[in-house]
C-alpha cells in the first residue's frame, strides 16, 4: 500500500476551497488501502478544519517543521527564541511588515502596507491582527516577510533561516533545511515505508524538495516550472481533477 503526501494550496485547494471532486478522490484512495498525508506550508492554525473536510487527519505542516500522525505530534521544530527576538527587532528597525505563525496563532508584529492582507487574499486566509504580545508566550514555527527588499536584507542577516516565495505578495520564512522533504523523510522513516511505495503531489516552489525526495513525484498542471521539472509525472490542473488523474496514472485509484 502507498503513502501519499499531498500539498494543499493549488493541489487539493483551489482558491482556498476544496477542489472539485477532491473529497471523493481522497475517499477512493483510502478505500484502496492507501494512506494520504497533507504536506503544507500552512501552520495548524491555518488548516481551518480542511483536514477533516477532505478526510485526511494526518499532516506535515509549516513546511516540514510540525508533524501530526494519528492524533500524536511526532515532530516539532520551532525557531529559537533568540532568532525570533532579533527578527522582531530588525522588523521594527526596517519598518518591515512581519507576520508570526504558531501552532494556534497567525498574528502580525507589523502590518504597515497592504501586502499583508493581499497575501491573505491569495490563500483565502484570515487577515492577521496586530499582536505584539504573542511571541512572549508562544513558540514560533514560521514568519512571513512581504517585500522583496526586506526579504533580501533579512536573508543575508539570518543565514539560519530559509526564505521561499509563497505567492506574489510574500515569502515563507522557516528554519533552514530541506523544507517539506525533511518532514516527508521523517514520517517515511517513522512509518517504515519502502521508497517505491511513497508518492507526493504538489505545485509550488516549496514542493520542489518534496517532489525530489520521493521516488514518485507528481506535479500539478498548474504548477510552477521548478515543480514540474522535479516531478516524474505532470498531471492536469487543480481545477481539472489534477490529483485524481495523477493518482490514476500510477494505479492508486
């Protein structure tokens, strides 16, 4: 039986909502004895119950830094507090928009331009409220940085972090590493799946490492060129049964 990692935005979600037919596709995949796992850049707070709607309770969140399997947190990696403190300070010095992502929160340290809300619009997620108390009491899984100028400055000053464009309005900022590939490899090893039975489906830049990490990588037809180049198969677009057609290509449904 196969272990299948599936991205959310642009793969199972179309403009922030479950793509046409995806619930039935996942049900068919599970009926055939296979195990689907969400692999997303979103943090748990931003799932909004879509894991339950789609029918996949297990997930790798925050680009590989938080893994929940069968109701148990099997891995969590937070940005060290000294790095968080320096990032908050630099955000103020640069007057740079900055959003903080925790397990149960999505808040703004600074939100001075419209880029913050445009980022949310692109994924159909909430507008972050300004909350400068949040980092005192909560661990941080990720930041979001918005302008190209800020990303370039901070990338140079924080080599411990990875800056990856999430959409045209901003960048996901995680601890440096191999992003989703690290999370996928951890769960594969935890479950003991053989490589030939592991699949992944994605569309974005943050999916590239995951698609390269598995033997059977599937890129969405709407995916970026880098994702398509990293995959062994390119399926149709998210609005054209992309996930179902990709799974059918490999005989999983």
